[in-house]
């Protein structure tokens, strides 16, 4: 089953926080950029832990820390850099 996912770091953090306060509801975003990065890294680890042989994954980021984390996760999950 094809599946696509986009994890966004901070793009809507201010707007979503404001809306949650106005509506007196739980904030749907992480509490700050650091917590958002932790969540993204945990999600990447979860995804890599649950790949099947037929899985295809593309990860892109403008964040150097996330790129380095992804490279480390690929290594720990024995995923070669040049997998096609």
C-alpha cells in the first residue's frame, strides 16, 4: 500500500498554538522546536524499524541535525546509502 507522510518542523507552531489558546483546546503541536525535532527523530526511528523488504522511503530535510540523525539511523538499521 503506497503511503506518504510529511513531518513539518515549526511551520505552523505559532498559528496552531494561538488557535488552541483561543478555542481553549489542547495544543496539537509540540512544545517548541527542540521537542519537535525529538518527535521527528523518534518517528524516523519508528519508521525505519518497521520497514518491509518492499518498502520505499524518501526522507528530505533542511535541518542538518535531522540529516545526520537519519544517516545514523540508516547505519544502525543496516540500510545501505545506495539502496535502489
